[in-house]
C-alpha cells in the first residue's frame, strides 16, 4: 500500500497530465459527434456576457451595411405585397389566432461568428427564455445560416452550415431532385451539395433552395447558386459546388424559425415497434 | 496571495480575453489566426510547482475552448505543452535552466527564438490535428500549423519585446 502511494506521489505530475489530457480528448470527441448536449459550448452565461459587451461596441461599425440589408429586404417584401392580385382593402381580416401558422419567426443578434475552423459555431442573444429550442433553423434575409444546437437561459449556440458536421436537406429550385448540403472546410464562400442524382438537369447558375423534407427549415429558403459540378467517384451522383448567397463572414441579425408541427411530423415518422 | 500570483492571474485573464475577442477573429487569408494566449505557458516562471502548472494550462486551454466552441482541442494542446516544457527549456537554454534561475526578460534573442518556435509549432500541430481530426487531411494540418505558427511566433516575439520590463 505504501508503495502504491509512493508511486502516485512520485508520478503525480504525469498522472495529472494523463487525466487532464484524457478529459480534453473526451471533450474533443464529444464535440465531433452530432447532437449531444455538451458542457463545453459558448451559450453559457460567462461567454455570452463577454460577447455581449464586445458586440455592444462592435455593432456600431456595421450599422450602414445592416441598414442597407434591411432596406433591400423591405423593398423585396413590398414588391411582393403590392404585386399580389388580391385587393387588400377588401379582404376580410381573419383572426390571426385562427390562422394556424406552420412556422414562427423570431429575431436575434449574432454575438459571435467563426468561419475559419473546420467546426464553426455562432452565438446568438436569444435562449430558452425566448422559447428558442434545439433544432430550430437560423436564416438571414439572404439565405440559411445554421441550426440551433445548444441553448441556455439567454443565449444559444448555432451549428453553422460551415461545419463538417452540418448536413442540410437541399434541392434544385427548378426540379425536385434532393441532396445534402455539406461543407469541405476549404472556403467560407462555397458549400457542397452531394447525393444529387445524376439524372438531375444541373446547370451552372441554377438556384439551390432548402428541401421541405426536414422539419427544421420550411421549403424554399435560399441557399446559393451552382458554381461548378462533377460526377462523384461512385459515378451515380453529382457533387455540386454551391456559391452561398449569404456572406457567412459578415452576419449581424438573423431570424430563428420554429416549425410548430415538428413534433407531430416526427412522431408520425418514428417507426412504431409493436 | 503574493504579488507574483496576482500578476500571473491578471496575465491569464487578459490573454484569454485578448485571444477570444481579437486574435481569434483576424482570419488573415481566410483562415490564419494567431494563438498568442499560449504566451502564458511559454513565459510561466520556470521554478514552479509542475502539477499546478499542468492544471493551470488545462484551465487556460479550456477557457479558450469554451469561447470558441471547439470541444477540448486547445485544452489538450495546452496540457501537453505544459507537461513537455522542461525538455525544451533544457534544450534551448542549457546550463542556465539547470540552476532554475532563468529570467525570460534577460535571455538572448537566439535561444528565445528557438524556444518559442519549438513550443508554438508543437502546440499548433496538436491543436489542428485534433480540430481537423482526420489523418487523410495531414497536408491541411501541416499547412495550417505552418502558416498560423509563423503568425503566432512573430506576434509573440513582438509582444514580449514590447512588454518586457527592463529591470537591472
């Protein structure tokens, strides 16, 4: 017994090193596996507050750009509204409670955004208090940004589409051929659309939108345009390089989407074991 | 709480904040970021309690990890760096280190450069290996290690020269 204690005391530095190294490896491996609630994420109180303070100073430098983006979005929405064939003055206003909407939109500010690592995350300033939950989609007026992965009371961390673990259901706008949007870490401007059938009429410049197959994003959120494409090594599907509409290096305000029917769809899709 | 302890604690907090608020967002050429927070490990007094030092390095790495959502890659790299530092102290400074009387603001530039380069490249290599986590991307790992490493070495040397206190 004495000898064991002596051994531990003599090698205590090495043992502490092994223990801590093992712990960090555990955190690392955990961060590479999808959808596990993690202890190490930036949606906690301390990091949130620090990023909040820094953002409070930094956001003034982007005001002109943000204003332009909002103006552009307003212009687009107005042109849709005023070109509708319905005469808005004559329609009977329905009770909005009875409209039964599928999707609920909330706004949030981005406090932290990274795009240079291979696993990138954003931190936004809304959390459980504002009914943000795991698996809500995050978009801007230009296109998709990511999926909420961890939430705390006041903050959430968002798995960016620029993350090797991100996999988003997407499709061509003109046909219904679906694929998965992934990222190969090379450039923050481009993402890759894989598993698109080789029978799909892909052409350079085509628009890629989200498919309606996931319960996270509504169908038709813009993603990007086809920049180039090639047949993959298996020979039966395309690998399409997509130029993203969003400038992922510059994101200020985002919308968080909640699918109000998500649980219903999921319970329907769950295989029933009898 | 001696003055030296308080001093180290202040350096710890300042380096983490400067790293996560400024240097992690430089993204020179798209992906090159300097990781200057490891100056804490590099410049920690040599005559220390080694177990405590390894533990402090873990805390340092973990704080940066929490801010940058990177799991435990910085923590792993920092712990390793703190554990193997004595080898490099001996390798770079030889006899001066043997007497445990080394002062980092009094050493000559050449040995300081070798010491910084070795530790920074090892830290970056471990960090990027764990972050990319794919042996088939070894070229990408080496490329990132090299470019970010050069950036970090330059910045660390500039910072140590700017902030060195000339005590005679």
